[in-house]
C-alpha cells in the first residue's frame, strides 16, 4: 500500500509539472508557439477587418469561450481525469508494447540494448523513425474511425466531442475507456514495429530527438498543436492541408455540421483521410460548430456525467440487443 501511495504521489508531482515536460501537449514551449501562430491569425484577421478592434488578449480569451459553462467543465474535468481516471490507465501503453515485443522476439525489452550500433546507420534510423510514426498514426486513424462507427465505442468517444467550445484543456475531455482502447492499440502497434525491427537488426535504433522528444512528434506539437482545440481557425494554404496537420483539420472533425460529421479522423498525417475518403476542408469556419449533433447540453454538463453517462447508455444498448435476441415465450 505504501508503494502504491508513493507511486501515486510521484505521478501527482509529475502532473503538476506537466507544463515543463516536453512529452506533454501543454508544455510551455508548445503553448508559446501556438500563441505565436494565433497572433499571426489575429494580424491577418485585423487587416481583413474580420475581427472587431480590440486587444490580442481579448482575441485569445474571448467571452464567447470563457463565458461558456463547457469551458470551465473542461478545466474541472482535466484535473479530475488526470489525477484519478488517467492514473488507473498508467502503464497500459508500455505493457502492451512489451508483451507484443516479447511475443515476436522471445526477448524482454529490458534485456536488449536500445542503441544504434556499428552497421546500423543514419538511413536505417530515419526509416525506423518514419515507419514507427506512420504505423502508429495509421493505427490511430483506424481506432478513431472505429470510435465513431461502432455504437458502443461511440458512446465513450462522444465525451470528447461533447465540448461546445474548445480550448487546449478540451483535448483532455476523454473517457478512460476511450484512453484504454487507444493506448492498447498503439502499444500493440509499437510492439510489432519494434519486435520486427529487433528481429531484423538485432538492436533497436534510437529515435532522433529534440529536447528528448522524437523529432516528428516535436514538430507536430510545436506547429500550433494547441490550436487544434481552440476557437482559432488556422488552415494551411492549398493542398498543404492534405499533407500537414492543421488546427482547422481537427476543428472540422469536431464540427456537428452534417457535412462535417465523421470526417478528418487522422492525427498527424491527413493523407489517411485523403486515401480513405474521409477528408474535407472548407475554406473558412462559418459552418463549424462544436458539439454532438442532436445532443442537449444537460446530457454531459458535469464531471460525473462525463464519466457515468456512457456506461448507462452502453448498458441500455446491450439490454436492447439482448431483448431483441431473446426468443419469445408462447404467452408473449
């Protein structure tokens, strides 16, 4: 019990230092870079007279967002979910990856040198890096697609889409079951990639990193990642939006406009949406409205409802399914 308490207290300490951890989305540098991009959007909008005269600070923190109950629910949920629900999932990614790696190689990951050696050169490192991120992103796309298309999974994923306004902490409005499904799938994918690589090379190449973060993930985070969950529309010009992930790409995914529903599932590479026919990118955000089509605000307006409502709805779905399959008695 003492060991559990010590582990949890260490987790809490790391949580409150998240803003200084490059592995976290709300790392201070990623937040600062998003503010720089937001300032660019602000200047362009001012020049085009698309925003009313006012300070950049009011543009960054508008009353339409921070006066909305949904925004403050996200703040409360962030602390509750991270300090309680998310801790219960601690280690799922690592455990799934380690299990699959051992299944493929017959060797536990702690028993091998995770370093580049001798004949394993920069070219192999780059190939390993791109293959790893492509595989994980394709798995992420597939999981995300299933979360929208499988009714039971959608009840849990709906929590994330229930935000009616968005800011960076809205990113963490996720149900633990959603997290569990995603982390397990990504862990299995990484386990396959690392296992096959180890069997072929005998070692695991090091990733190229910036401040301890894999370089592609660092670039993804620093190019306005925190505007993906915000009110600020930033769309890369022309066909670049089909190649590079923009905040606008994810805004459309969160939109409840009928034309936008079940579109833009990709996380890092919009090409998956282009390939599988789920890509859409309007020229502006006039039709973008966050939320779930047909959902009333009161359905998920508290932390407890965000956690509990999906279980209740899944229970009702399963009950209806069992009732349909149950053979009728002669009396019925």
